[in-house]
C-alpha cells in the first residue's frame, strides 16, 4: 500500500468556497458498499435511506475562535497564532506564524494579555503560556479558523458550526454534520431514527496530507474524544434491536471504534473518554459502524484512507471520479456522501 494509491486530480472549481443555503440543500451521493452502485439525491432526502431504529452518531464539538494576532515584545513584529489544544487553563499548544519565535519570546495579544513561547514542538507548533485564562478573550477577539483551501471570507461564522455544536474545543468543524438542519433532525426523529451525541475535538492535522511513501509510516494526529454513558447505552440498545449504527463523519467513526476497542462483552460499546490515535487504513476490521455520512476528502489524507477502509479504495476513487464528472462540490462546504 502506497500513499499515491489515495491520490486523485480535482479541478480547483470543484472546491466549494461558500456553504449552500439551506444547509440540507446540498447534494447527496449514495454508495452501496456491496454492489458499488452509485445514486444521487439531496441531503434533505436522507430519511429515504434510513429505517426506524437506526441510530445516527453525531459529534457535538464546537469550533473555537482560535485564530489570534499578537506582536513581539519589544520589536513589535506581528505574529499569528492558531490555538490547537488547551493543556492547562493558561497553556495551549498553538501553530505559530512568524520568525525567531523560540522559547522565552514574549508576545502581546492585540487588545489583550501578554504571552510567552515556552517550548518548541513539531514544525511551527509551540507551547504558549498566557498571562491569564483567555476563553473570554477568544469570544471577544478571536477569529474562526477556516481550512486553507477556502479563500472566500465567511459572512456568518455560525455556518462553520453544526446546528448542534455544544462543546467548545475544535480547531476545525466536523463537516459531515454541517448539512443537518433542525427541521431535518426533527423529521428523522418522527420517522423513528435515534440519535447519540459524542464529542471529538478536531485538530488541524485533519487537513494535512500524508507525506510518507507508505501510509503505515505516518504518525496520526491525536485527538480527544468522549463517548458518554448515555450514547453508549443508546447505541447498544439500537444494536440489540437490529438498528444500524450510522456515523456522521469520520470523527464519529474514530470515536466509536476507539471506544469499541476497550468495551467488554456483551456490550459492543461502553463509555469512553481520552485521547485517540486510531489510524484506520484499508484492512481495518470495523467493530461497530454500519454506515457512514461523510464529505469528499482531500487526496492523500488520512480521511480518504479511512473511507477507503470502510468502502474499498477502488470504489471510493470511482465514486470521487463520478462526483467530479457530475459536478459535485468538494471538501468542507461541499456535498455529502452516504456509504451503506
């Protein structure tokens, strides 16, 4: 298996720059894993493919306004920070843009407190110690980070949040969930579809391509996830009654499969909280997930490798080529796939 096995050519005009309105107006490409057949629909017709007793697993993480600007002390040179992970109340891991940003360098946030670079991490990542907890500052002065392939400013930052985002902590949105509306959720509930709510805080490494020749050599990013007791119980019950477990997004897949690895029979799932570095490649045997709602992912990314493990690499690449020819919209603000 080579990283180039997960490559494909995408015309730049297929990268969605703005979200559709309403959210569920996006197109839906349906892939049957058994037959390889493809069909088209719209996301608001999702209920046509679900059965009473199926359970949708939703990641309710919320993107924090983690993009900040600061100035070096005493030179005044401008610095950009993108907070990735909170370590303590005042210490964060951050992606830092600027020169000569070594441990001991002091910064002054624009209209905010001082900070100090305290440690070098991989590449441009640094540990940053702030003079005070900065959650209030983030709410007032922080900017919502967008993926690097989106070049159009977002007029409403809430469009880069799911309608059910409740738990702040992500540097990027779980984009498969962006297609849901309150109306669609209510419609599915009336149809007898169940919901389970989990959390995985998404890191920016989600967008990083695999650079090693072999994917097995790639070091997967670690992300924090939580599968609550109520979610585990709902999923176990759905499974007992014959319902399908349908992950909304790759983040839900990683959370569920991470939790399933430590479950004790007869349960297929138990409460789980902690970091996950689960890297799902073709050949992985899924323990829990029966179907997947997802967006179209970047070439050579860990995410296209995950969906290839779920549906088969050739079928995924064939589906992507079909989607390109049919002018589907790709990536975070793009259209959706349902893999059954």
